[in-house]
């Protein structure tokens, strides 16, 4: 426990950490400092999208480290140009801004939406609708945008300009916009609310959002920080709904474990942020771009997303065989599990002791395994999970 003691003596206690000191990892397994092996069904909250130290990812990142680790955004780099072209081409967006996290990507999206409206309509049209149970980040602005009261404490005053409506409630959405006195510039949503309980939006509600926004020149911002880049079995979760938001934000699994954030804009608003209106010292860092190219090439390869969907079906079918499992929610390899009697937190602690890493989301067990997880690893991990639930 020397490492944990040293850690706690020197690092702010902002996380409820589990007593596991990770030493190394390979593919879907990690090893602690005592040599104990774990199957990872959490992948760093969906960030290690290709697992630990994927061979291709390691080669791309290490080769980049040997040539150029960073340069100011006053200059160009080929690797950022290549990554941007690949990302825009794959997603169908016009331009991208690179940051370092999901919160930064969402901050950029908020600024972009407000400036789009200011440039076109002037002051006063700055409010953004977000959904109850949403989660958009922990900066003051993205915390203010988050539609969960539990986060709205301590850090007063919060940033103004955010209005919450109930997810999947079309009447609430329509009345809020109709009574807004033309003050709404954007609606910001997660197609699957991850931290909010791994709940997908209804098709009718998503259709209504896009229809109302199109009619009123209100931008749609899709927060795909957790759902994007193959997590749900599509490159972007919006594809499940047949929709493409004006702005989409990405992070987490985009670079396979290297800090990155991306704000993608369509033709309607891709020219809004001009020189001096936004920036990021580390945004578009060459190492992050190298990791991103490795991830995109893998996820976009033939058959990869089909395999993600096949694995998702295996998870769901096996989970629903377990007596203690009441229901399974989510899309693709973004899975929420409601239990009948056991507490999610207790199950996660028991799983840790037995070599399985799980997550929670509100009262649910949450699974975000590496997209590269194999069928035998799924079955092995679920056998541990089943044993715990049957005790």
C-alpha cells in the first residue's frame, strides 16, 4: 500500500478511488503492482478503445514521440492535417477544432453556437437547452450545462444561459422554445446519456429536436464524447437515429488513451470561430493525433463495427440469462445493467477482488469494454459477474 499512501499524501482527493495500483496492461487485461491480472470491462471509462497498448497504436504513438512531441499552433504539422482530414472525411463534417478533453470540446461547441447566433442575430440569443440527467463536463461552464442537480453545488455562481428540459419529453421541449422569447441558440444532447444512467433517447424525441431546431435556426450540438468513434456500433451514435448534428463533440476513445478532444462543425457553422476567438496550447498535439489516426484506421477497417455489434449482442443475450439482471440498456458496447436486489457499488467492489473491472452509472452497473474485446474474454468476465450476482 506504499503507492496508495504516497498518492493520497500528495494528490488532491477528488476521486473515490478503488484500492488498485495499475502497473501495466496489454489488450483487454491489466496487471497491478502485485502481479494480479484483471479483465477490463471499463477501458478507462471508454477511453482505451483499442485496449491496453494495442500494437498498432503503440507503433504510431512511439514513432511520433521520436520525431516531434509538440509544437505551438502558430505552426502547421502534417500529422494534425492528416488526422483532421481523416476525421472530417469519416464523419462528414467540414472542419474540426482540437482540444484535450470532452469538457474542452463541449466548451468549444458552446462558444461556437453562441457566436453563430451573435453574428447573425446580435446579443440576447445565447441560451442553450440541455437535457435533465445530461453530463457535459466539470469545468464551470460544462458543469452549468449538465442537467443534474447533484453537480450544481459549491461552485457558485454558475454560468448562466442553460435551460434544462426533460429527455424524451417533446411537449417540454416545444413549450420551452415557444416561451423563450427567441433566446435559444442551440439544443445540446447525448444520444445515450452515459453518466445519467446509460439511457438512449427515443427516436421521436430526436426527430422533434432536429425538426424544431431546423425551423427556428437553432443549432443542434451532439455530445458524443462517450458514444462516438464506434462505441455504439456506429462511428457516431447519431447514425442510429439517422441524424447529423450541426456540431458534434468527441473525446475519450478518439485517441485510444492519449488526451484529446474534438469539436466538429458542419458547413453552416464551420467558419464561425475565427483567429483569436478560441485556442488550446496542447490541442492537436502530434502524439494525440498519432493515437487518433491509429484508432480511426482500426475502427474504420472493414468489418470492425460489425464485430462491435456482434459483441454487443453477445453481452446482452448473456446478461439477460442472469436471474439478478432486471434489464439492460444502452447501445452497442455502451451497456447499462439494472439489478433486482444487489447494489451496483457492492458488485463493482466484489468484481475488483476477483479480477474484473466494472463501472457504475447512477444505480446501474455500466460496461464500456474495449472495442477489441474478444468473445472468450466476454464470457470469462461475465462468468465472474454471474457468480457474484448469484451469491
